C-alpha cells in the first residue's frame, strides 16, 4: 500500500552458540525494513556458510535444514527491499566471497551515490561483478587495496565510497560494522548477558534477543568485534550528522530509539505540533495504520478530538502484493485497508498519515472513508511535502514520482478528494523529533522536503539539476 520503500536491515552477533538462529530472531524484528529477500551467513570453525532467498524471512528459513548448514558462534544477516532494477536473487545479501586466501560475508543498508562511477572504474581494471548491487563495490575495493591489514584496507576503501551505508562484514576472525560520514541510517551496538556482542539496524532488535544497548556507531566510525571484545576506529574526521528524517517519520519501528530519541515519542510530538499548526473542525481523528498511529494519537491529545480506530489494516497482505491494472490495484487497497463504517459514518474525520508521495494511496483512503459514511475528510500529514527525490536508499530517485514536486497543496487536496489538506512544517518536524546536534536541521537529513542535500550527488547531479529546471506540468 505504501509508496515508500527502504533498502534494508542488518543484524550481526558474535560469540554465542547457534548464532544463526539468534540472527533469525533479530532479523525478524527488522522485517519492516525489507520484505523481498533475506539471508544469513554464519562462521563455523573458520568456514563461512550462508543461506539466502526471495521473500519474507519465514519463507527463506522454513525448517531446520537451513539452520543445519549455519553452525557456529558468529553470524550476520540481512533483510532487503529491492529497487525495481535490483530485485533478482543475485542481489540478496549477505554476499559470500570465498577467495583463495580469505573469506568474507558482506551486507549493507543504504545506497552509494558514486556507485556507478566506481563500478565503471573497477570494471575497467578487470573487476567482475556477480550482482548489480552497489554493495559489492566495497569488496572489490578492499581486495585491490595494498594496505597490510584488513582494518587499514577497510579504512582506505570506505573513504572512496560516497553516500549512505551501514556495512556489516564477517570474516572467520572478526565482525566489522561501518557507518557513513553522515550517519544516515542507524547502527547499534549491544551485548548479551553471556558477553556476546550484537550489531543491528535498530534498538528493537536488541530488545527481541535480550541484548543490552551499549552505544550507537557514530558517523565515520568502524566497530570491530572479535573474541577480545569490541573496539571503535575512526576512518574519517570529515563527518556531519545527518540522520534520515524518514527513519523517525516512517521507517523505524516505534519501539526503537535513534540517537537517544524514541521513535514513537517523536511521531507523537509531530502529531501534537501538526494539531497546533493545522487544526480542523472535526468529530474524530483516525490514523492510517501502522506508522501513523503515533502521530494520530498526538494530534488527538493536542486537539481534544477523540482518537478512533476508523481504519483497519489486514496484517496478512504483504507489501509486495502488486496488481497489473488500476481496477485491481484499487481492489488491492481495499484488501489491505478497511474503513470501519460503525466508527466513521456520519462523522467529520481528521485522517492523519505520515506522508504523501504519489498521492494514489491517499486518494483511495479518502474514498474508503467517504464510502464508509464520513461526511468530511480532513487530511493532515505529519511531515512536510515530499518534493525532492532521495539518493540515499529510499526507492524514489525521480521527481516525477512526487506529487508535491509539481502540484500545490490546494491542487493535491483536489486530486486526493479531501475537504482540506495540511502538512507539518519543516521547523515543526525538526523541533518535534528533538535531536540537538550541532549540524543543519539539528542533525537531520531533510533533503526530501527542502532540496538541501548533505553531500554532493555525484552520479545523479546532472539528471537532478535537469529535473528541477523542467517546467511545471499540470
């Protein structure tokens, strides 16, 4: 149903029996970050073995046969969302590389904005790629480095790649995590009661496996885990905190904490601020499940309007459910989401959602509420208008996919059929989330809303500049 898709989630554990099974549970808590493929690689007495496949984690790991191949006390895993041109089996991670002199498993959450340039350079020098994922680029850089140690080879390679990345690397001797210089995606360090260390995309994964939070990996840092414990290494001093604001708005689970801020609390604050900035005369507040429920709660509390369950989500319909015709797609929306007529009939409804991307889903939901008997539908969005493409891992790299890029708020209101429409302001979003770093937007990346990107765009610069110079199309 949603139009936003994020690239991936990663999880790794070092130093516990049956590590692959623990990795499975950690990945299960990160399933919201990727539902189109999953994999785990484990180290057994210095030998790396992996299993990966298409679909949900439960589809890929169906029985004991998969885990029987994944013995050992260390493992890393990955769940992924595949962009339209990268959805083949060959792109499912972790990638397993078995060279004559060393073995690696590699997983990543993010997107390299100089990936095309690096890939061409590497191919010109004889590199052969087995996937079209930019994750593989890091391994080619590491193998070509002339530095003496893996740590130094990693540092040299990480300074050549640009963009958003959260890498996990597993070797027979250590597990390494690395975060990009802007910290676009979270990477968390935790510890089990027996001393085992865990690396994960979100703190909710620590909670599921019973690990205690130690610290977040900071921008430009590597964490190296082995039998002696863990150590932190800086690979660059040129860092600026730019946490992806969409982690707070949409992607992360509400029970996760990012940079010390609880996601549910941030979303609830955004709803409160939205009620102040964009009040509505209405009888009930209805949140769009699931990521908007926290914001709806905040809007209702601040406005004094009752918060009701006017929309029900069918939890058993996968995000990958795609239908070929508009008529069937509209039926698909009704399969995934139902309006509760007994709640909304005869009511003026404030419909709170986290974002509007293309506008088609919002239009369908407004119609669902009207068909269920709502007399008015006032749409309130707990984020600013999504006007600019993303180049750091969200599957939206073209402005033509964004309804707010070429339409005013009034025009969008008419397109989706709402009685009124309002978005949370940029300032309201930043203040509601509540980070306080000495960086633009207090440490948030707000480029999707402002067009101010925290890095050069490299491979995408020319096409992006051309797109924003194109005349408005109505």
